[in-house]
C-alpha cells in the first residue's frame, strides 16, 4: 500500500501559475510546475489526489510531526495516489522542474460500482492496464498500437482522460455514429457513462491515463 502513497508539491507552492483543466464542486484538475532545489513552506492536504508525473525526478519531504524525512522517486508519466496528509515541506531534489498533473477529489466517494460485463478491463487487458484502485477512483493506463482498435465496451462511471501522446481516435457509439477528434499530448478530456468502440487511426502509439470516479 505504501507504494501508492505520495506526498507531492501543493498547487499554491508552484513557481509558475497552474494550468486549470477543470474546477467544479466535486473535482479540480490542474497542472503545476515546481522549480528544483527550493524548499517549500509547510502545508497540508485535506483531500486525496491522483498525481501524474510528466517528468522523471525525485522529491524530498520533511514533516512537522517529527517523522523521518522521505525521498520519493518517480518515472516519467508515472501515476500515483496521494492521500490526505498532515503538515509537510517538500523540495524537488532532482535537477529539473517537477511537472505534475493533479486530480483533486473534493467530495467523498458515492459508492458507485462497476457492474457491466462490458468493462474494458475485463474485455481487453492488452490495451487497458490497471494502475491502482481504491474507494474513490480507478486509474487505468490505456495504450493503442498503430492502427489498433478496441471492441465495443462500456464506461459506467464519470471519468477524465489525460493524453500522454498525440492521438487521433475514431470513436463509434452503440448506434453506429462515428466521431474522429485529434488530441495533443497534454490534453485532458472529461467524459460520462458511454458505450463505444475506439480505433487508433495513426501509425504511432497512443497512450493516456484514464481516471474514473466512484
């Protein structure tokens, strides 16, 4: 479990203004950049977050309650869960700025469950890989090879998809209506319950992180 617990830089401590994707009563999604080798002020986090690290690096944390300092290492595009945390002071100890997408969950879980037999994780383990799951979120890495497609499947929960690469996916719904929408690396797309199939129309690999909300 500790592998999933992180204590990352807070939005208010970013060295540049954050990019806000979504800000509503239940959810906030933003991208922040924190400069290296600058120790930040003590602060806490009262809500859980999904963290998508856009660059590889390391961050050191000191704690007001006297706990032993901890250094967290992360790979490029690694995704982790950050639970609520008491007072702590982070510092990026790698040499490049920390660029991270934070998905903040403002409300407690509703108890929604995934019951459909058309759940993509059940139907297609080749393209859908579970990163982690808890009572608030299910986080899935989606990866299409060139010209690959995914059969008809169903999403029962609200979700956001963050694109790690450029993409051009043809989405065909249950009525047969097809939509082709280009995406850029760094785009974030919200979505609700849906049934569809998808096809990567490009000659390149497409990769994204899908976060579903329970």
